[in-house]
């Protein structure tokens, strides 16, 4: 693959696009979602979307909100996970990230946020699950963690057959370290140990998955996702079984898979 070209191939059902850099990754992945939105709106008057919150999504979201052809007033938004234990309006909250990068930029029909500050977290999980189940989810915009997690489904808690759509989880230490590596927290003790997450079956219920994974720190995870066993040891490996999933990489995140292929 040349440095200025993209490479496309499939691993089982999963479509892979390797892009030259993070900027191109943002452009190509956003173009994919924009086209899916337009196609769906030819047949439906409402779209339900789930969004991830992480620095890996920066370029994708920047490109997405630039597009003036999307009728956001027909889109209902959800976010896929949230920390438990941070102060309200803390900048590290995923609801705050998505508000800064997306929800304040365009006018959605409705935005459903996870409230991790309620006194009854179990009841909040039930509330959010009922919202997700009201109608099918059309598009999930997501990333993959350094330990192969999707949403906050780390290897110790990931369950491909989870009966719940939303649950409370304990965060794996490698997941918490990633939050420091990403610059979201200064020190590991600052990173919450608990979170609310949408489960793997709920994510896979999305009709289309748009997965954006840049950066060298994700290279080991991507190698495992594409060439390892499908296992909760690498939760994102299950994406190879989804019939409408597209994985966007840059040369850094794809590097170890390319060397091993």
C-alpha cells in the first residue's frame, strides 16, 4: 500500500478500509455514514444512531458535522457509555465530549443521554435500555479500545450473549490506562473504576456499524481483531460476524496486522 492510497478488503464479513492518515480516515468514515443516512432517509422518516465518545472519533465527527446535506432533525441520538463517579459537567464525561463535538454543532430530533449521576444507577440502566428497545438502531458509530473493548465491554466483562442492553461494569485497568494515554485524565487514580455501558448484543443490533480506529496504540488490538480468534478476550473480534460493519484504520493502527498478513 502506498502512503497516499487507501486499501480495501474484507475479513470474514467485516469490511476494512486502511487510509493514509487520520485526516483521510475521518473523511472516508464520515462519507460512509453520510451515505448510509441518505439511503435510509429514502425509506424512513427517522434514524436512530449511537455515538462513541473518545479522541479516536475526533476527525470523524469533525467531518460529519461539516456536511450540510444531512437532515439532523430526523435523527435521534444515543451515546454508548458513561463513567460513574465524576462530577456533573466534568469535561471527561462522554456526554460532555459528545456535546462539545456533535450535539452542540447540529440540531438533532432528540438526544438521549445516560445519566450516571442519578441515585439509582440500576434504574437508569433500565430506563436507557427501554429507550434503545423502542425501535431498531440504524447506525452505530464506534471505536475499539487498546484492549479490544467495544463501548466499555472490556475482556473481563464482555459477553456476546448478554441478556441486558445496558449494564454497570467495572473497568479493566488497561482500559483505565488508555484514558490516561489519551490525555483525558492526568493520573490512573483519577479514572473512575465503574461505568455504564451499552452491551455487545445491543451494539450488534445496529443495522450498520461504522468503526473508526486510528493510532499506533491500537495496532495490537487491530491485529487481534482481524487475525485472532473470535473471543471475549478481544471483544471487538465479534465485528467480523456483523453483516454491515465497516472498520476504518490509518497506517498506524493497521501496521501490525499488515506486517503479519
